[in-house]
């Protein structure tokens, strides 16, 4: 069952909207501009902005060329 995301507001650093998704594959999370952060409950806008802006970028995986 798909649940509609909740728009928490706009991230002033990027100008993009921050959405809260109450159900996801691994639980609740917030998302903004392809950056996702897991949360236990719906955060306030200030907390969501801090979490999104302070998230470390994930490592980019490269395939090894096996020849």
C-alpha cells in the first residue's frame, strides 16, 4: 500500500523540497534532491534540513573490469 509523502518544506541551501515518507522498504525516511536519510518518526523542518545537509555522500561503486 503506497502512502503519499508529506512535504515538510524547502531546504534553503538547495531550494528543493524535503519530503517525509512514513513507509519505505527500510522504514520511514526523508528525501530531498535524491538524498535519503532514515528517521524513526516525522522530524521538524529544522531537524530535516540538518539531517539532509550533514549526510555524508555515499560511496560510488565501480565495476571492476574482469578481462
